[in-house]
């Protein structure tokens, strides 16, 4: 179930169907936007560092994506993750713009 407000007056994420239980489990129903952006950036940088040491053979390994049930090479999965993250960042930007107006 989606939350009616995505950001509170302090710029913190509140509710939402993705990740809500994760934050609740940590005892915090919200996180500052800057912290979320930092986590996304840190995660992406860590992934890039791990990919930089892979061989072409390793990057070409095929596995079944657990949710999509489609075969994907590591390089395909990385592209999928980047596109998915960009989609959510664009969504967040639209919400922030709407709340500021």
C-alpha cells in the first residue's frame, strides 16, 4: 500500500511500499533523503569496484534472475540495476518537485 506523502517536512522518506518494512525493522520509519542518496551512491560505487576486477568470462556468465525468471549475464543485470535505480531517482525527483510547488 503506497503512502499518501513520500517526504515529510524535514525531507525524510515516510512509508512507501518498497523498503518500508526494512526501515521499520531497524526501528526508524523514515530516513533523510541525503542519507538515502548517500546509500545509493555508496552502493553503486561498491558495485563498480567489484565489477572492475571481473574478467570478461565472469561478466558473461549467465544466471536466472530470481524475480524475472529470465536468463541474464552479469553485464545485463548491471544494466538492469542501473536503469531501475535511475527510474526510482527520477520518480523521487518528480515527487520532490511536486511537494515543493
